[in-house]
């Protein structure tokens, strides 16, 4: 077939405008509409002044810088230097800035100054979805994922490791000071090696104090807030990123995406303590409580079930698999007799009350046990219990009745149908953030900074979802969403 002519010196017959080079439904136009429509209250919370000062050299417009950062996060460009390069050679960035080219220092100063208030941007995206009625608040899912910290695992030390590092730093300081004092002439400037050694000593001292105060087993010298966590990439310094997600409805029960209604980052390896704060934040964002909440086994505790009962929300949470090891001899198979205050096992033997004890040093539990002679001669020995020194023991906590009722309900068809929606609702959100937005690892350090970074990632995710709604179905009264 014939080839099209190729001429890299082709001239325009008429001078084109930059606006003609950007499609009308491009994501950059959506970002510009979002930024330009921010209310005065939102701009004030972000500490953005659209008027500028009367005197001084002209500065870049803050709305242009904010749009650059939002569009950069939407496309996986999250560093100031990469954004600077994009502002030179990418048409969407040139359109957003009006053909201006801010350098990386300008972009970084803006980001550093305004990122503590970026949570307001996430709330604005949620408000848009609620206003146009596209978010389905009848259902939400909560989950956490491990996001790598900007730190190396080799820089994590326990108490003995910090002591050895301190000894090496002090020995290096002593050697450098002795070398520096050999010349009897005027004292020379402090060598760079000595300054680095003293700085290391101060960091180690601060890490030792933190390790003693917070009770952690290890601390990272690069990012002291990060903890060693188990992930699919192995054990590495990381943070626990939490999110609450609701479906974007399209009418007649159809779904057209997901929306993050709450986001946070915690320096904890487990999820169970995050249920209440995440549900409260989602309610603050949306102004409503979702009647049904989906979560995985990491949130399964009696205290969390009590939170759902207190808030009037139905929690669909399975028990973690470790409680199902005994099968037919699981604790729920034991029947309680009120008159004798005892439990009857599936083999018909009685477990009598033996006293109270403390579970994990905090919660008071009732202990029921069977005689060891009975258990050792039982045909279920080895399955029900393997204890050679005692019989089967049941620990009954204050939430045991609620846990039993919940486990029983989780076996119903309704519970299975609801829980089947969790995986397809929230897990793709984390996959998109990590793979498409480049959020597999934080670029900033410190808990406060990574919280702001993850909030901006969540905002970028929501903007992508809303942009797709805007292009495929045209959100009605777009400007009215901000009034």
C-alpha cells in the first residue's frame, strides 16, 4: 500500500491554538474544571490566594500549580522533577499552565506548603459524587494495604543493633577528632566525615529514645515512623494505608466504578483498630452512614462488632481462618447450659467453670475446662485438643455471644452474597493506585507526610473515576456541583 508523506518541517496553514490540540473530553480539562470550581471556603482551607500580592515579582498562579500536581498524580507522575519535564513537553501540562513552565523548585515549594490541607480536595471529590447522585451509599467496603516506605530495610535496627552502631559512631568521632587535633596551628574547619559521624550519633540516640518510648522491636533510621511489615514483596519498611470505598451507581443496580470516601495511613501492622475511625471519617465525608459494611478477617473482633451494633451498621466480616482448625470441635459446637454454668462438648462431656483470667493482659475471660483423664480417653483426642497436661479449655470473653451470633449469620446465603462483593469493590482500588498511579511506594518520609501523599493519591483516583463518568455519561450541571 502507498505510504503517507513524512515531513517534519510541515508548517501550519493557519496558526493553531493550544486548545485545539487537546481533546474536549481530555482528563486535563476535567482537572481544570475541578480546580477552577473550588469554593472560596475550600481555597481558604488550602491556603490558596487567587488574587495574589500587589507588589513584588509576578508568581505562578496557584490554580495552575495545583492542577499540575493533580494531573500528575492522576497519570503516575509524582516527583517535582518529572513534573517539570512534563511542563516542557506534554501538551496537557502546557494547556493546564497556559504554556508556562514552572521549575521543580517552584512546584516543590507549592506542594510542601499546601499538602497538609490536601484532605479537603478528597472531600470535594466525594461531595461532587454525592451531589450528582452517582455514589451508592447503601454499601461500602473498608480494607488496608501495605505501602512501602521511602527507606531501606537495612537501616532498621533493634536495641542491640543500635548499641553497636552507637559504639562505632563514637569510635569514629573519637578517631576523627584526634586526627583533627594533631595540627597545632589554627583549628581547621570541621571535616565532613566528622560532621556525618556526629549526625549519625544524634540519629541513633533519637532512635534509641523512640524505641524505648514506643515499645517497638525495631526502628528505621531513615524513616522513624515506618515499621517492618509483611507484604507480597517480603518484609520491608512500610505503612498501613486504609481506605473506605463505595460503588458508583448507574441506576437499576448497575455499577460504573468505585469511589474512595475515606483514606488514611497508620503506622500499625494490623487493621482491627482502624474500623471505627475509618467509618467515622467516611460518614463525615459523605454525610451519611452506609447500612452495610464489608471487611475482611483482619477487622474481626468482638469490639468491632459492637461498633457496628452501636452505629446501626451491618458488618459483613468473616472470622480469620485460624479459628477453624478444629472443624466439628470448634468453640461454637459446644452447647452452654445456664443451670450448671457449663459447656457440653460434641462428645457429650462437660466443661465446668474454672475461674477468671486475663486475655492478652487486658480483657477478663471465663475459663471452662474438662478433666484431662476424660479428654485423653476420648475418641476425639488429638483433634479437639492435643494438650498432654490438661483437657480441652474454652475461653469465653464478654463478646462471645455476639461473636457466636455473627459467625452463625455469616454462614447464611445472604452473608455470602454480600461478602462476595468485597473483593471486586475495594481490591481493584488498591491495584489501580499501586500499578497505574505509581503508589506502590511512598516518596515522602514521616507519617504526616505520607498521609498527605496518600490523600492526594486517593483524590487522583476519585478524579479519574469522575472523569470517566463525565466523558461517558456527561455529569449534569457540572458547575452547579460547586455552588
